[in-house]
C-alpha cells in the first residue's frame, strides 16, 4: 500500500496522497505565494481580482489533487 506523501498514512488507490492533505498543503503555500508575490491586489478592483484569481495557475494546481 502506498503512503501519502504529506501525512505518511496508507492510501488505497489513486494518487499517493490524500486529497485533503494535498488541499491543505497547497492552500498554505498558495496563500503565502499570493500574499507575498501577487501584484494584482494592488492593480485591480475586487471583481477583476476575483476573476483573475479564478484563472490563476495556483488555483489549477490546487485542483490537481481532486475535489475533497
């Protein structure tokens, strides 16, 4: 049985991590990246920023782990 790369517990099938562990890890890192490096909060109004965030590669990366 494969082990989750994040928490070390067994994973029966599919990716070798729990989707919840993936989402938690990516959300933490995405928050750090967005807070520190994203320039758009300073350049766009709220609605435009939400639209930009929905198309952001970080959002797509988070979704690679599947839906929780």
